[in-house]
C-alpha cells in the first residue's frame, strides 16, 4: 500500500467517533470523524495550519468572511421547507450537452442539461442563454414538449462561478422562466482529508442554492454529498424533516466510479431509505454499471448519463449484436447530421438498461420467493 492509499485508509470511517470530536464547538453540525487514530479530531488530522489555505477552517484568516457568505454559521435549520413536484421519471434520462451537428429537434420525453451550460458570463454579468422555455429548447434543439432536468453536477470552476454571481444576477429567477421540471443541487466538493468545516460549509452552500431555486418555484433535488457516517446521519435527519422530498441525487463519475466505492454508496443509500421510512427515488449520475444492484434496493430510480450523446458525437452507434459492440463506428459523411445516430443510440441504450433492470428485479423476486417459509 502506497503512502496516499495508507493515508486514505486511516481517514476512512472505523466505527467509533473520535474522542476529541465530542468536545469540538462544530460537533453539532459536523457529527465527528471516525479515523483509525481516535485521539485526534479533523483539525489534528487534516489542518495545514496555514492562514492562507483554500479550505474553510478556523485557522484560515478568511474563515469569518466565508461564514458570512452562508449566513454567519454552518447550521442549516433556518433554510425553510423544501418540496418537490409530483412527477413520474423514466429509468433513463440522457444528458444533452449542445445542439451542434444536429439539424432537427430531438423528440425525447426527458433530457438532462448541465445547469452551468445555460449561463454565460459576459461583461461581469451572469445571463441565461434563453429567456423562455421554447427558446431554451430551441437552443439545444429539443422538442417543445421535452421536459428538462438540470444536472447540477460539475467541476469546481462552474460551481464557483454560479455561487459567486447567482444572487446579484438572480440566477434562480432566470431559470424559473425556462420551464424546468427539476433541478439537482450543485455538488460542492466533499472530501476526506480536509477539516470537516470545509465539507459542512459546502453542504450548506448547496442547500442555500436549493432554497433559492425552490423560492423561485423550481422543484429541487438535493445531492447527497457524504464521505462520513455523520454525513449520512445528516441526510437522514434532513429527509425526515422535509417530508415532501422523495427524489435525491448522487454522482458516480469520480470516486464512486470504482466498483467497490460505488456498490458501497448504493447500499448506503438503501440504508438511508430504510432509516427515513419512505420510498426514495435516486437520480444516479453516471451509474449505469450499478443498475442491477440499484434495482435490487429501489422500487424506482433514474440513471442520468451522456453516453449515447457522446458516442453519437463521435459517430458511434449502439449495437449489442455487433462483434465490435456495443459502440460501433458509423461510416458517415463528415458534415452529415447526427440526428439519426443520436435517436438510435437513445432507443437502444435505454432499452438495454430496461432489460437489465427487469432481469435484476425478476432474479431478486425469484430469490425472495424461494426464501419464503412453506405454509
């Protein structure tokens, strides 16, 4: 085991909350850590003790100004009630990144669009690329009837840009005019190996953004940022307090992409559903490899990814029967539109996911039936 892997193993939860955490002033909002060295808190473990670091930490000279950005403290109990509109989502929603190389309007029931691709920063003003629902769909060459989910998941730069300009330029109000069906919250970073105040700060930033979107009339979906057992306890309490939230989101494009971590997160979400005591509908970004496991734990769920779209951009067609498959190179003219390839990819890929889900549920039902005691 290399030095970095050893360090991460030391920081991962070990089952018992570290002793100094319970005496820390931030323990009520943080919940503590469970590292292998139980006599240290997160500041002992992870603080660099530099005043000019980029983490939200009491030892950072900018700590108080950063707290003022989120209302003066790290508590989230004053953000108000969040709710969601009643909507039936399919098992698969494709991400559509742009309109280029297509001629017609894509006629698909639901698509996901990156929240931050809807905005442009020009002359220090943060402005949406459209001012109406029809204009937004035209900008991405979508059918006027297509419903849009905003995928709030992104790298740090667009997240930070949204945070910096969202209030002054009324980003939530701009989005409210665009006929958005649902918006997933921004996944501000949560990491092992940083002071817990940094993660809790980013969690509150997401919830502030969700509250602003909800106030503007948009149905919102929290992204379950969680790297510690105390994070999952927070989300359990949060969902119990917000009884009208059934949809939650989780991304699987970074650390959770690995087989081990991804399966663990699916099981953590299933445990969360059981603890909350009501059906939860996860929106899983980039989690197609975990379809079977998810189908065993959740009655309803939705996979969101850009696979059919990106393959179409590179002129590859979904074909399970091909020896080269499943993504086969299409021989087309250089300027030939991608409409037909994209439509074929969406149909084939979504049908394949439906087949895998049905097979997993059938298998799970068969196992459960065998386990039933005889009369």
